[in-house]
C-alpha cells in the first residue's frame, strides 16, 4: 500500500473537504487575486513588450558556458593533486568503495542459501509469513533468471546507499525537528529535492568522482535522503505537546525528552521515512548505471544497447522483486509498530532470542550451501526468458504498429498525437510572449497556493530564461502537459472504476506495483518500436510511469469520502453517476489535486529520460552533457529541469493553510 | 536552552563520527583517481578491466579479448559500460585498463596522452571505421538518384515524419557519437531536419521498423555495423572529404561542408597498465583483426541472440589463425 505513497498524500487526504461558504469565500479571494494580477499585467506588459519584445530578451540572459567549462577543466586537472580531493572527497570515495565491497563479500560468503534464508527469516520476523514467502520466491526467481551475482551487487550497493541515506536524512531531520529556524530553512530545500528528476544531477557527481560506484552511490543518496529527513522532521515536530509537557514537568532533560518521548512518538514517521528512502534508492538502480553503478541496472542498460528487451527484462524482474520485498517488509513493520504487543506469528518468532536464532540459522544454511559446493547460484538452475520475451515483443509490435483495421496502428496514433497535440502545444508555448507565460504561471500558482508559492514559480521560470534555454524548456513543458492530460484522463477513469469495485482493485494492485517499480528504461525500447522515434514515445513512457500513482491516489481519495454523505445522497434517489459527480468527486477534491501534483512530478521525470528515445529538448541536452562530458550544456539543462520541476510543483501544489511554515 | 544544547551535542557527535570514519579509511592522502571497483576480483588474482562502448562492434572486440584473456591467459576480466568521452576519463584514472576501439577524439588525446601522459596510444585494432549518411537499398534501387546529396532536396517530402514537420527527416543517433550533421544540413542548404533518436538502441529500432514497412528513410550511420546484414543500406555521396575542410571544421565546427573521414580505429591503454609488462598488456597490444571478423561476432550477438561470451567462443573456435598471433610468446 505504501509504495510511493509520499507523505504529503497521507497528510492531505486527512484534510476534510471545505464546507460550501468557505469555498465561496475562497472563490472570491481567487477573484481578488486575479484582479490584482490583471492590474499589474496591464501596467507591466506594455512596458516590458516595448522594451524587450515577445521572445526572451537576449539582454536578460547570462552565458555561463565559459566559467562552467573552466570549472570542469580545473576539476579534471586537479583531481589527483588538490587537497580538497585527496584529503576529503578521496576519503569519502574510499569509504564508499570499502563499505560496498564489505557488504558484497559478506553476501558472496553467505552464498545463495545463506542470503535467501537470512532475508526470508528476517521478513518473517518483522512482517509475517506471507511476506516471508514473497521474499523467498523473489530471491529464488532472481537466481533462476541467472541474475544472482548482479542481484548481489545491486543489493550491496542498496544496503550501503540506504544506510547512508537514512543516517544522513535522520541527522538532518533531527536538526530540523529540534530547531524551528533550521526547519524553516530546510523545508523548502527538502520539498524541492523531492521533485527533482535524478537525471538532472548525475553530471556534476560524475565530474567530481568519475564514472564508478562512488559516484553512483552518492547520486543515489542525494536522491533518497530527503524523504527521510523530511519525515523525521515532521514526526518530531508533530509530537503531542501534552505528552512533551508532561515529560518535562517530570524533570526530564532535553536529551531524555528526545530519547524517551519525541523519538518514540515519531516512530511511525521514521519507519515510513526508511520505507520511502528504500524505494527512492531502488528507483535509482538503472539510472545510476549510466554512471557506473554495475549490478542489475548495468545489465538492463547493456541489454538495451543491443535492443534486447528480453535480456533487459530478465535483469529488471529482480529489481521489481527486490523493491516489492523491501517495500512490503518495511511497510508491514511500520504497521506492526502500532499494534504492540505482538501476538501474531508463532511463539518461536518472538522475543530477543529470535534475532540470535535468525543469525544462527542463516549461518548454518550458508555453511550447508558452502559444503554442497555451490557458492554462487548453481550453474544448471537457470531459465532463459530472453528469447520468448523478444518473440512476444516482435509479435506485438508486428501486429500493432500499423494497419490495424478501424482504429489504426500505434504508429498512426503517435503521428496524430504529435501532429495534433504536441506540435500545436509546443508552437503555442514557444510563441507565447515570455511575460505572458510568467503571468499565467503566477496566476495559477497564486490561485492554488499563496503569494510565496507564486513568487517561487515565477522566479523559477525566469531563471530558465536567464540561462538561455527558454525554447527547449517550452518544448519539454509541452510534452509534460500533453502526457499529464493523458495520464489524468486515464488515471481518474481507472481510479473511479477501482474505487467502485473491490475485485477490480484487487486485480489492479499487482499490476500497479509492477508498473511503478519497473525501471523506465525497460519499456523505452518497446515504446519506440510501437510509437516510432520522437516525442510521442517519451510521452507514452511518461504516462505508463505516472499512471499508477494517479490511480492509487484517486482510488484512495474516493474511498475515503464520508460514507454518510454517500448514503444520504443515495436515499435522496441519486443515481450512481449523480452520486459520483455531485458528492464523491467534489468531496475527494483534495485527493484529486494531489494526484495532479504527483502526476506532474512523475511525468516530468520520464519526459526527461525520453531524451534517449528522441524526446529532444532538455532531456537530450542532459544526455548529451553526460555522454560527452560537457558540463556547460548538461548542467544548464539540468538546472532548467530543476526550475521547471519547481514551477510545475508550485503551480499544482494545493497549499492547505499549514500551521507550520509555508512551503515556499 | 536545552534544545540548543541537544543540537550542539548532535552536531558534535556527527562531526566526531565523520572524523572517525575518515580516520578509519586511512590517514593522509587518498587519491580517488586510483581506486578500484568494489566488485573487482580479489587482490592478487590477475585481472583486467575493459571499457565496453554501447555499440555492438565494440562489444565484439571486448567479448573476444575477454574470452581469450580468461581462457588462454588465466585472467579475470571485468567490463564497464561507459560512453566514449567519459571512457577517456575513466581510462586516465585507471578505472579501466584499456579502450579497444576509439573513433578519434583529438581533444582528449591532447589532454591525456600528450599533456598528462596518463594514457598511452595502443595502435590500431585493424578495423577502419566510416561515418556517413545512408539510405535503405530497397529505396536506392528504385531511385538511384537519392544516393547523391544534390538530389536529396527533391525527395525531402517523401522523408517527412511528424517529428521533422514539413522538412525531410535525417535521423541521428546517440549524442555521444561524432556528428556534424546539423552543420552539414545548414551549409549544404538541405531542406532537412536533424532528428536525434537519443540513443543507438532507439535508432536501430526505428530503422528496423522502417525496413519492415519498406519505407524510405535517411539516417546517420557507420561502418562496420551488423545492422547492414539485416537492413542493407547504401551510402549517400556527400561533398568530398578534404584536409582543408577538416581544418576549417576544427576552428569552427559549424562551418563543415564535406563528408566524414575514414578513421582507422585506435586502441588506448592506461599508461601504468601498458608499462606493467603483464601478458595481458602484451596481448591487447597485439590485438588486431579485420572488419569481417568483427562483423561476424557482432552479428551473432545482435541478431543471432547469442550471449557475447558464446559468440566470442564460436569465433575463437573457428579462427585460430587470427588470434594465435596475439598471444605473447613465452
């Protein structure tokens, strides 16, 4: 359940729909905001237009390629001599290599019997029999696919990355949780980090650390630590004031208060943070392989280079399984924390002795494995799935690509989508005067949020112009909007169906799990085969990736609508459709807005990766920067993506009037 | 009050932990440009790391070298997939020991081979590479005029796609490949739009799709490449390559208006590795084969569905006369 259900979802879903009068007031306030903006526009637009014209003015751009090129040269020339590298970053990189190697050697020493047994027992202890069975099957399947060694490499990397993310995140969160000022400072940063496509900051990391595991691990930590920090801070700050008062009146020192009251009270948030960090880290596996992460991600990446979807899938399935096992285990552990004391499960599995028991059993099984002589996975036990998968892909593409009667082939759809949706949208956005774009962004962000969010959004957009990448950014934006609309139409539709039928939801759930954890790279190639090179396949991949989150949030939101309201509507004789339209959907409005927000962030992340399949624009610039080591090109595009993400998030982020801080 | 104290303590603890961690790793300098991969084989065993580029020809070089190093010389071989230019950086740092196929990167050569001397040139690998514009044979047979750039404007309307708008589409591949296509289209006044597929995989998939439907297309492509065996293509004549044109291009890349050169593909080694005198270094220095040899292996990998190791084994079994010469004399 908790897979990728980011914390704000849970928070926002609790916000009850506002009663009517408040809504009207809001509308009136919205009107006032719009009027104010219109007045400002009436004054400013003629001035700006007279001075600068409709295209982004060249006098307002800053060319940063010179300094960035010099920085890049300096780093390459001094990487082996300057103290910053030899005395600080070098040790950091060393520590990463040592710890990953340590975990990897341990996993290899345990052998397949030891690892499988250890993980299964652990899952049993913290999460129950069903999840233990899932873990057991998952590891056996990974072995059967011939992916045991890469799986262990990825696992070693993940263990170190998750531990580092959790430690860094918890420390940051602790600091922010204890100091109000720091919290105010960190919160916008963390909020922003969560919407950044990881693709954007691979390049600087590679430049400093070079291709390899340290760079990959650090990029993963940067991506996975923020949710932990965010949730720790929120958990600590959300502690019941009454309890804290009681504890301090008992004469507890600050440290005692922290250890005995605040941290235990924040347990659930902490575990949710760990869960989120794990999922974020796993979603980086393939992307990080572009900068040398090795393991499963590298197998996926290499298979795609020779257009071998089957081989890519064989490496992707273990990633999906790892994600599902880790998610279920941590999520179940989080749920159990609430229901203490633990009375479920066999007696043997309770108490402290169990941990020792798990250790001993694992060691014994590892020894058994070793004695029977197979350290790594037994060579004969491998099932090759690449061939049938490729045959299936060929068949599917062959039959769907074009010439399907009545509805036309996928290639025709893609052409229509590009010609009728993407092209007009891109041309429209590019032709729109820059101040017009800024005004629209300001209006949208202000209507849905506060003047602070509006200001952030406008500044982010302006930064794109200043960096001189206005045109490609508009191109990327048009792809994001088009893909988002498709995602929302499909997502809301399926979400409504799933909310209406428990059985449908049960069937849907595993499908969504797989869609959400399957590395996007795996379906990039089939998508090209179906939709031809260009922006259409990028948009299609984005829809596939963002759809599950939108469906989930919609379903959840509709389900949580007050049953009494539904009942009364029905007793008044409303049809099912009327109930849905007039009661359920309006009441679930916060959830739907949240779905839009999540959808936008996810779509942007994939549209960028779409640079690999002809999406062009900013994504292509980042790919080029990475591939040619061109810091100026890649970093500018990366920053533009960040700004675009920031703007899109602020424009769609419903700001429930928060009591703590303003997510500016 | 107590809050600030806790904060200071936390800050203090984290600083101490950090310091301990740092001192644990080792004291003094740590040159991160000399660190091995955590997944490399244990110290003491003979091991080599080779860079594999994304295209299949390069994978064939590595597959055969790897197979021979492992089966005949008793090495353990690790491979790392890296893009062309980052591969130079990795080679310079010793993260990889050798690149077996380089298509010419004068900037990098200047920096690492001549200035820093961390990379040593390893001679040619026997294959000559050529980049050009290609059209499918089934189209060229019907319309022989399309193999000359002067006639391309006449057929531009046949090559329109939704990505190229009302111009013809010239498809380019991965951004890491050497390309002057944008400059060429502009300087030769062609009514074409360069559409970047973004990766070679996407480009190959698209070419295969076009070929299945017998649709005309124009693409940036290169030889040797296994796809020619599946989709026969013919090169489009561009204005003749001259040294003067190339020199002009070095000064201003947007001014190039002639064809791509033919490039004898080069090997490069990490200097320490080359000087180590190991049998692997000697073997890789001698490594050199023909375009047909390479294509044979590539085809087995890319369309025969064999794993790289299996394809290399089959080739090695068939051609002992070629590889026997590479083995160092005992």
